[in-house]
């Protein structure tokens, strides 16, 4: 899930930003793959995921939840985004209990992930991390723009889109909810966190 490891921001902001991804191993777990992934999606939706989506097929910000579920194929990666460690832990508990036989990976702050794993009798198997920025930092946008844009690991929430959202909200030109939805729509995987985006936008208006 390398497209989710490059999220940037303060620890306080990232503490409200976690992802789960589910997929099956081709030629190994292919039996009833669609049904298993659909059940994963239903579980994370019940727990309160703030965004869900299917790789390259769209999120709940461009489709209804039923359409997202119908978009799942045997080779899909299903994504879920949570705005708290508590919701992530509940989702992991429910997914573990369902014993779907699919590969599930989690993304977020290590401390939160470790607490969640311990609570559910799990341990880290593999860890992937980003080393951050390399090179002149004055060539990249300001931290708020990076925090918003990097929530879409494929780069569809562009720097200019994030910059315009921040400027519009700060100037009172746009409705906050509509701006957050607009930011979430380009992220087809569903790992963009609109709740965290709202908090970032609000912090800019308070400055």
C-alpha cells in the first residue's frame, strides 16, 4: 500500500487519519474473492469509515455505497479511511472476526497501529514507511497544501486544487462541506480523508 505511506502533516493531525486496504492473492485466494471483498466493504462501512473506494473504479464521493460495492472485482483493492484510532481498531476487530481469508493492510501512525494490533492479538508482519522530503524544501508547497494533496497517493488531488481550496475557504468564497467533497472526488481509491481535510481548512481560517 505504498500509495498511502506518503501522507504528510503533524502527528496531531495524522492521529485522525488511518487506512485499511483489502485484496486477494491472485491464483491463491481467488475463490469467492468478490464476495469476500464485498463483505470487507460492508464491515468498514458499518464501523464508520469516512471514505471507501475500489482501486481505479471510484469512491463514495463519485458513487453510491451500493455502486462502490458492485464495482468490486476479484482483482480489486478495496480501501477504507477512518478518522480515529478507535474506528480503525473496531474495524480490525470485526474483519478479524469475519475471517475472510483476504490480505488486509493498515496505514497510519506506528503508535496507533501498534496499540490496535495488540488489542486484537496481532503483531506487525511488514512495515513500509516514507523517508519524507529529499532535496530543497523551498521548492515544495506549504505544509497545509502538502497535507491535503498527499492524502491522495496517486497525486490526483493536485497542489493547485489544494491551494485553491485553502484560498477559497480562507476568503469565505466557498462552502466548507462542498470544498471537502470536491477535494475527495479525484481520489479514486477512497483513501482521501475529508474529515482531516476539513480540519486543515479550518485551521487556515483560524490563522
